[in-house]
C-alpha cells in the first residue's frame, strides 16, 4: 500500500556538498541536451549518482536522476528519483557540479 508519512517539522543541519565528480562527454558525444554526468556526495553521508549536466537555451543546468519506469503524464512527464526540496540546496548542488564540470573539461 502506498502512502505518505508526515512528521513534525524539525530543524536539521543544512546539507552541504562535500564531494563532486563530474564526467564531461567528449566533444560530439552529447546525448541530446546531456553534455555530461556527475556524482555528488552530501555531508559525506549520502551519494547521488546519475546527475545529468544539460545544455539548454539559457545555458547549462543540472537534472536529477529520473525514474526509468515512470511512463509520465501530461502534468508530470518526468519523475525524479531524488531531488532537493529547497531552492538553496538545489543552487549549491548546481553550482558545485557546474564548477567541477568546467574544471574537468579544462583538464581533460
């Protein structure tokens, strides 16, 4: 049975990006708008693999891992497996991933 458990709001230490590994695709190997992938570790305790670095009309951005078994709806064409629930964390992850992506791209 599927359900949601709501708990009292508690204050937690903020999640911080403790490590990033970025893997830019070699020039010409982009898959659609995907130009690379990344792995992010949060607080040295939680690993997120399969973050996609995307190239869009307004520049690069990150997309979080999507559920491959989700068939989609008009309202929700893609469903993330995991994603930040705050704007601040999303911005920190995106900044860290794009910075490492740029660094790896220059070294590679």
